C-alpha cells in the first residue's frame, strides 16, 4: 500500500510507454465497440432500437424541419417527437432539441445529406477541428515541441470522453475545439479568439464565465469580437429562419429546465454538476439550486483571482475549462470533452516544470473518468467526475495562492 501511494503521489507509473499502450488499447476498444454497434444495427437504428448516433438524431430531424420551412417546430417537444418517430420509427424515444437557434445553422446543412453520411461528416469533421485546435494550443503552450510529438494525438483520441461523444453523436468535439482554439489565439490573434468564443453561443451554458474572465484580464478586443460574433449570428439566424425561432426557444427552455434538469428526465447520474449531485442524493430542487449557486460563485471568484494573478497561462486556461463545466447545472458526460484543453496544457506544463505531488495521477484520472462517470454514479451514487473536477480546480487555485508561477520541483513519471 505504501508503494502504491508513493506511485500515485509522484505519478511515477505514468511512463511514456504505458500511456502509449493504454491509449492504443482504448482506441482499439472504441473501434471494436463502434463496429459492433453498426454491425448489429437494423437500418438507422441500433440493436436496442435507438437511432445510430442517438443524440445526433434530434439535430438531424431539427435540420429537416428547418429545411421544410418549420424552423420553430423542433422547439416544441411533441412536434419534435412526432418528427423523430416519422423518420426513425414509431418506437423511437424522445431526443430533445435543447439548443439555441444558432445551432440550426449547422443542423440544416447537415440534414441535406443522408443520415449516416451526415453523422459521419459531423463526427469526423468536428474531431479534426478538435485535433487541429489542440495542436495549435500545444504549439503556443508552455512546451511547443510537444506539438511535434506523435504521442499527443494518440492521447487526445484515447481520452475517454472521445468514445462517449462518438457513441452519442454529440457536439463535444466542436465545443472543445472552440475552447482550445480561442485560448490558443488569445494573445496572438485576440479578434479571432473572440470569434471562436462567440461561436460558443450555440452551447451558452459553457460560455457564462468567459465574459467575466476576459474582463478580469482586460481582453477588450476579444470581448468586442465575441460580442460582434454573437450579434451577427443572431441577425443571420433571424434572417434565414425567421423571428419566430426566438420565442419558441424561450418557451422550450422551460421544458428543458423543469423536465430535463429539475425532474431528472435525462437521469441525474448522467449530468455532471453540483445540481445533479444534490438531486442524486435526494436534495430538493431549491437546495440543488442553492448548492449550485454557491459553487458557481466560488469557481467564478477563483477564476477571476487566477486570471488577475501572475500564475501561468496554462493554469488560468485550465481553470477556465474546469470552471466552465462546474459553473453550470446542466452538463453531461460527453460535455467533458471541454477538459481536453486543460489536460493538454497542464500535461505540457508538468513535463516542462515538473508535476506537484498527486497532480499527474489526478490528470490521469480525469482522462479516464468520462467513460465511467455515469455508470459509477448510477451504481454508487458517487459523482466521481464532479469530485475530480472540483479537486483539479481547487489544486489550481492553491497553485495560484502558493506560488505565482505555479512551478514545482520536477517529479518522476510521464
């Protein structure tokens, strides 16, 4: 036991060869699982009768309705369910459209393709954006030579949130790409960074803290660019799909809040938030909102303190990624793709400066946890993903308080 704790403290077991082997093994497992999923499918539905790509089904059907001139229809749950069943079969369960109208700008063009072609293009295309943004982040990060290392793409694709995102046909790759790209270009191309941050309006719950951080850091050009991007997107959506999509979205948000979040229609074990943790343990809706509010304010304050401090940019950017997930009551396991930029930056910084005790092991656990988070929470009622994110954020805040530079003596491992 003493030896195990020492290995975990130092991260000495995380050798380059082990990381490579584990990542390759995960990728082979992902490929086999996805191949079996398609091999056992019946038409567009998997062995359990679910649409292949599950959550992509609501994106595709929403795009179809927008192309038919009914862009406001996806925001009505009953209309969306009828459209999904008309396309995938009468036994199809409900996959809700919970996005702002901005996402119709992607859903409609994708719906012009056959379903499987659209699903493939969506996942492969957004995965390539994810890899490109991570490469840019590494190249501009604390250890630029890592961008030329052949191991990082294997680790990036082996990250267990990748599998969760792929099997759900979700948008985690795009969200991670926008975060990573915006952070990578914040210093060199602040206006372009603002555009990328502005595009996160399609998933607004993860952009709540961005304006606060940018103001704290005095990034006015980025703020202006992001605001102009959101404004331009709003005008474009209104011009293409009509003003009716906005009141339809506002009305649909009440269904999302009450049925999906407060009542746990999605499943509290799937949602990675303080709110869901409270509800999972039997807390009332009021208590869940109170707990979430306290943590949201705490992570916002911690982020502001870090972004106004002289700690490393890697620490600031990583803290923002963790805080983006922790500050919202509604984030699922596939949304943990947002952690990829944080893991990349903290790993690069650790390789250059050395890892503080337990930090390499914590990063390894964060790399692994997305694939197991919902299962562990369902069986044990322990939201391990949330706990690990809180630990990582607290560690970054401790770094900022303890040492402005965040530099620690070099340790073994990785």
